C-alpha cells in the first residue's frame, strides 16, 4: 500500500481516477475554458454558455 505522503491527490475528488485537464475555446465568445476529461460539460465563466466535451473534441481547442 502506498504511503499517504506519496499520493499527491489525497482527499481530492479525482483521487485514484485517471483524469486529465482539457482546454478548449467557448464556441460563443472564444474564451479559453478548462474542464476535466471525465466531465461532459462546463459553463464558460465569461459568457455563461454551456461548453460540452463534444465541442472540445471536434477541433475547438
């Protein structure tokens, strides 16, 4: 078993899962939006539009 000091994400919601940050552009305003690879959508903090992983996958990075 790993020592708790060797677990950098200890206590984090993604601990033990293989997730990565994904950056893409909001299709409405072009603001760079960051989400995690296990999320289906997020909201652009600049204009409030929903940004989906589908939008990010199809060249909107």
